[in-house]
């Protein structure tokens, strides 16, 4: 019984959202606000039970891990703007997280992205089939020409201009492929909802 | 007003209606079109087939209801493959709702295969902190994960005790809809700890993963609902991925038709000028 | 104090983390791990401040009877119901999961699926071959759209291979080129932040 009611709720909310396709209306706004409310509530609960209590507060209060006071204190400073006199203190959690995240990203971008990707670009042109050599050459040239397009320190004229133009062609093929995939993604989402309506709700498929 | 002028002013709601029809009709009257298998999808399948029984696979459900239609069918198919091969699943989510969606799939398939919670699979829920968290996780799981999604201490579960660091994992499979997600598993977790990473992404994200596929940093990839349909074909499971492929085909044909028609109108307007 | 202290924190934390990356000693790795764990703790408060702000904005809207204030009552009610269901019943309670499965999932999934219609409309109205570059983009898109679906395989059985080649070669080349550009940009931005040159993320009044 509860399951059936749940499916009906889901179906009616789905139709309320789709009513926007005709024009903006109160049903759509209602559904939109329910979504924001439910999502925010869900996030708060899950964050508390999965992380904040077992990792931060429980070790502090029940296991005496006093050093947990530091992240909690720094985190609470996020609320500093509520007291104008100390509002500047909000910069402490911001700079702390930025400092850690930026340092980590520097090392990992070099180790995890730039080096392996560079390595994968040095492809063999001999000792492989003609077709593979041609494909490898296209990758090498494509990467170089795309990078040249983003080189703005010199005017794109002559050899630089031609190279940048070839770079644009590579990017256009890539953007075209991305566009094709974008359409695919959006259509899939709609298919998912129609499947729900026809299978779970109406039971016709 | 001739036909081209009329078409150029076509009400967008007629386009909407045609799209809806193109999705609904093939669902009610299936065409059962055959699905071809691409190499990135086969790579994921082969990777799972190559793992010895009892290996631990970390499954990260890094998506939310907004991309559930694309990634949930792949989640179910992948979990089914793992359980069929008697692999252990250690599930978590970098997105809050992802851990719950993954849990629905996990419990459903585990029940079918008589898998025991705590021994064959666990779900440790949502993990905040994104990329930075992945680095500390790989070094020491117990620093980051204290309890599972039910509040049970992970140390009290056999699978929780077994996974102490990234070294105890045979591979990572991420179902990813954005940030944090697959990129972070590759450039933070794989690069630092060397664990093989496979992924299922929304179709929008799939083209961005090809540089990582070609560099070998990503072993295999399921791109969008089509990727899920391919995986379902490989594991012989008729799920939502395969069922959606007829509609996907018809809508793509319709949209190619729209693009063609739009360009015919452009040609006509140019010639008229 | 108001500027120097935050800048000192970003400099010290950042460069300490960078240095420990190159020092395998246990103390260096443990302290780096501790900083990373603290980061996660602080990051959790970003979510709490976000939810706090959502409540504050909507309460304000109701108090001042701003446009569509009635919907703010709906939003806050559902937020409250979810919080009560979660904190009273528990994270894995039936009520909490029921609300998730029957409200949040269908609403989230449908909200994003609306884009299917808008992308269809855009395909008809905006996707035009006006320049040679746009024509190239259009051809690539159409090939991918046809080749990635089962019908494409029936039209020509080599279609999937062609798509895979496009994705593996020209697409990878362009994406990798763009990736290098983004990475270099990120690296320079990270250094600017650690050295205190980039301060905009700290809010106003810190330019000098």
C-alpha cells in the first residue's frame, strides 16, 4: 500500500515538473520547492550520520580525541559573518581549505595528469602498422596544434596561424562528438522518467 | 507563407510532443535492436573476469537522482557481475544521494545472490572532502571511515577489517556524474596508490575520459545509458539500459532529422536573401 | 591581523603540504594526513553553512512577504520533515528512505530530464552549418549521434568502429590539448593562491 502511494507521489511530482514544458505554473513551482527542501534536508542528515558525528564529534566527546577541536573550531568560524565584529574570521576556514586543497592539487596535477598524459602523447611512428602510425601522428599533431591555438602571446599569423587553424578543426570534431554525447545524455534522462511512468506507475510495459 | 517559412516559426511545443512520442512508442512497441559492444565497455567486463574470487572491488556511486537514469542501470549490472564472480564489494559515495542509490541496487542484487552484509559487501555511505579525502583514504581507510551507513563501526565487520588501505583493493569502479568523481579517482587515487580504475559516466562526461583511456590511467569506461546497455548485454541481463535503447535510437534519428531540416531552412533563407 | 593571519595560514598549510609530499618520513606523512583529515572536517561545515543560509533566505522571504513567499513555506516544511525523519527516526529509517525514494529521486530525475526537450529544440533552431568550422562540428555530432545507437550498427556495421576512432584519435588529441591548458592554468592559480597573490576567494577588502 505504502509502496503504491509512493509511486503515485513520484508520478504526480514527475508530471508537475513536466507541466513546465507548456508554461511556468504553480504545480512546477511547488514541485521545485519540495525538491530543494527535501534535498537540503537529506544532505544535512546524511552528512551528520555518515561523517560529522562518527568522525568529528563522537571521537571528541566520547573518546577524548581533543585535537578534533581544531577542525570543529575552524569550521564554526564559517558562521563568523553573523557577528559583524568578527566577520573577518570567516577567512580562516577559507584560507585553510584553500591552502590544503591547492597544495594537494599541485602535486597531483603534475603526478596524475601532466606526466602520464605527456607520456601517452609520445607515440611510436615506426614499428607499427601504417594506419596506427597515421593515427599516432594525428594525436601528436592534434595536441600540439590545439595548444598552439591557446598560445596568445604572439599574433596568429603565418605558420602559427595555420597551426592554430588546424587546432580549431581538431577541437570542432571534439566539440561535435561532445554535442552528440550531450544529446544522448539528455534523451537518456527522459527515457528514464518515461520508463518509470509506463512501468512503475501505469504498468503498461 | 510557404512551408519553409512556416517550419522556421514552428512552435517549440510541437517539437516537445514529437520527442515524447519518439520515446514512448518504442517503449510500448519494442524493436529489440541489437546492441554492439565497444572496447572500453569490454575492458571493464574483462577486468572483472580477470579478478580472482574474493577480491575486493571498491564501488563509488558518485551521482545523484539527476543522473540516476543513466547510471543506475549500469550500477545494477556491474554489481550483478561482481556477485556472480564472487567478488567482495566495498561501496561508498562521494555524492550524498549516490550512497543511497547505490545501496538500493546493492541490497536488491545481494538478496538475489544470497550475499551476506559485512562479509560479502558493505556500504560506508557518503564521504565528504572530495579529492583531498581520497588521498587520506588511500593511505589509511580507518582514518576516514569509522562507521557504515547504518552507524555500525566498520572494524566490527569482516570486510571492513580486511580493507585497511588502497593496497587491499583489486580495483575501483566509479559511477560518476561530475565533480568530485572519476577524474579525482584517476589523478588522486590511481596516481598515488596505483589501484586500477574503471568508470561509468554520464554520456556528457564520456568524451573527456578518452585521454585517460588512451594513457591507460583508466582501464575501461561505460558511457551513459548506451554503456549500461552494452554491459547488460555482456552480463546477459535485460535491464533499463537495454530497454531504453530502442527509444534512444528513434529519438536520435528524429533529432538528426531536426538538424537536417533546420539546415535546409537555413539554405532556403540564404537563397532568398 | 585581518589579512596577514589568513594569508599566513594559506602559505604555511599549503607549503607544508607541498614539502611533506617529498618527505617519506613517518612524521611528515602523519602530519600531512592530519591536515587532510582536518580539511574534511572543515569542508563538512561548508554544507551546514549552505543549509543555514537556505533557511535564513527563505525565512526572510516569508517575513517580508516577498514574491512567491508561499513556496518558501513549502520548502521549509519539507526541509523540516526530512530533518525530523532523519534525526528522530535515523539515517536508515523507513520514513527517511521513503521520502528520499518517492520525493527526492523522481523530482531530481525529472528536473534534469527537461533538458532533453530544450536540446531537441536547440537542434532544430540553432544547430546550423553557417561556417566551415560549424559544419565540421555538425558532421562530427551527427556521426556520433547515429553511430552510438543500435540503429547506427544496422545502417553500417563499421559505424561503431568509426566512432571509436573519432573518440580515440581526434577527440583525444583536442581534449588532451585543452587538458594541458587547464592543468597549467590550475597550477599557476594554485601557486598564486599559496603565495597570497590571488585573494579574491577571501571576499572584499583584502586586495592590498
